[in-house]
C-alpha cells in the first residue's frame, strides 16, 4: 500500500510550476528525443519527422480538449461556455488526444505525400508515444486525478477515503510489458506497421478493461467514451496483425 501524497505545484522561487504539466512536458521531450534519435535509422529526415511529431502533439492537445468538452462534460461547458478556454482548470481526454494525433498524422501525410512509408512512420511515432506516455502519466500519479474503485493490493493508494486504485499508476504498470516488448522487437526485423498495430491492440484491451474500475466518468450504454474508442483501435490493431502475419498461413 502506498501512503497518501498529492504533489500539485513545484515552486522555483516565486514561480509556480504545475506538476501535471511538468511531467506531460517531460513526456513530450522523451517522445521528441526518441523521434530525433531513431528517425535517420528508420530512413527518414530528422527535421521532417520532428515536424510531424510536433503537429501530432498540437493535434493531440486540441483533440483531448474537444473530446472532454463535448463528450465527457457537455452540460457543464454548455452552461459555462467561458470555461472552454480555461484549460488551466484541467479537462483533457487521453483518447481525444490519441484521435487528434491520428488526425494530424493523416493531415500531414496528405500535405507532404509520405503515403508510401506511412506505416513505418506510424511505427516510429507509436514507439515514441509509448515512452512519452509512461512519463506523462506520472504527472497524473503525482496529483491523483484518476482515482478508481476501492482496492486492497500492493500498489493501491491510501486515500483519505480508504485504499483505492490510482488508475494512472495501474496503467503505467500495465504498459511496462509493452515497453519491454518494443525494446525486444527493435533488435529484430518486423513488418512495417507492427508497432502501431501492437500498440492499438494492447492498449485498446488494457484501457477497455481498466475503465470498468474508473469512477466518475460519463457512461453511454454502460461504457465510457474511452471504451468505445478502445474497441475501435482493438479492431484495427487485431485486423492488421491478422492480415500481415496469419491470414496467409490459415489460407494454406
């Protein structure tokens, strides 16, 4: 059991720095550093890939905000429209961020005509995103903005209301096997698009199951908005892997 703590602000002299924003920024730096380091090895211009990564980050923030506003808390924002711009009050959807990043990826692809290698590029961005995601999620752990159901396990948080799961911490633990798998696969030759498909399939399954343990999220037909999106990316990831690795074997 982890003792209760909540670290929201770090002061550098008189300057307050939000811990969540700090870790998200560190996560973005990790992702960008990975893209810069491995872009050339993957056969791309570093500057072009870094440009794409920045586009995806911006699109991710826009998507994260829009999905939270219009899917998670539409009644609140329709009643308080000025709060739409008060991003410092929080209100971001992780899957909205994923959707925004994907939209930016295809927009950039269409603009710069990188279609012949888009699966390899997607792999580069997917691996960088996983590493950055783990670091960024630590910010959620520091402020405990995603507490889940009561639980008694070795990594639960002793909150003032009793032991509960920290969903961000749980997600980090579950992402670590994917990180290890990616590190192993980097030493082998895999088909283009494999990393992206594995990310979609693995994270889709993980997030779909985890959201049953979340509290406070709006639900539609018994599922959270994230679970519907998780189903979509599970289907995509599973279909791609089946088509590339098993379809021909089954046909034989």
